[in-house]
């Protein structure tokens, strides 16, 4: 892996310790590193829009120190779109964390190339915006799990279309209700539940929203 200067800065939106709220590692204690910036077109339903606007440039070594200050040895790198920073500091942070035997999970939309860090888990949440999937087909093989939000009135057909087109194993697919509030989550759960039973997908709630509603940094 290419080394970058550890003094390179990452666009940090927030760092906090919590439980993974959704997807294959739901409930796992994790340190979250949210990097700022995303790839257009932005999602109209984006629930982390602050990550597109509020960020500080923090040197990689300082980010590392802040992660190491938590007892948890599992890191979720999310965004925004974290892989925008891969060549500009994130690959160096990845190297430093893997040297220390940390487990790393990346959360990406797959709108840009995934750089295949084979010693990390990549969870991709493809976005269907203005009638089209904003996903690079070449990324399929780099993704360990897919997460889909049940978004828009035709989400069952839209998600089925993506899974079929890309030949994705249903065991790799998690479907979650759309919604940034507890009530929206509850309102969307029944439809997702019955769809997953019918089609053989996995369902994921969004535990952080169900527990804390709109609270940020959790
Ligand atoms: S990809 Fe994620 S961070 Fe970017 S606009 Fe969509 S929901 Fe927001």
C-alpha cells in the first residue's frame, strides 16, 4: 500500500464511540470516524448532510491518536464518502490501524471506485437518485455487504433490479427502513419486514435512531 505523509490532513466531520446501529455488525461497539465531503448528486433524503459542510482538517496522526484513545478496537469509517480521502490520508490511517490489528469497516455509497483494502470489510449502500443507480459497476466485487434503504414508493422493484443486475447473493443484502426519526423508522418497518420474508433478504433496523431518535454523534 502506498505510504502518504502522516501529517496529511483528513476532513473530519466527527469522531465518537458508539454501537454500530445497522447492517451486518449491528450492536458491535465501534469507534466512528465520519469524513466530510461526498459525491454529487447528493441524496435528497441525506440524514448526514452536516458531513457535507462541517469538517475540520485534522492530521492523520491526530486522528489516529483520537481513535486509539477509546478502548474499542473496531473502527467504522463513514461519511459523506470516505473513499474520497483514500489517496489523501485515509490509506495511511488504514495502514496504521491494521498494523495495530484493528478491525476496520468502511461504509460507502459506491459512487466512486472502492480501493479494495482486502483486510477490511466494505459495506456499500448504493443510492438510487433521480431514476438511476449512482454506483460504479466495477465495485461489485469489492463489497462484502450491501445495505439498501427502502426509499421511494417503488423501492421493492428498484432493489430487486439492482440485486438481479449485479448477481448479488441475497445473504449479502440488508434492507432498512428509510427515516431519520424514530417514528419514521417504526412506520417503515412492517413493509420492509414482509418484503424480506417474501424475497429472502436480511432486514436491519436502525438501532441508533430507534434508541435516540434524532440525536447526532451516537
Ligand atoms: S451518499 Fe450518503 S452522505 Fe452522500 S449525500 Fe447520500 S446519504 Fe448523504
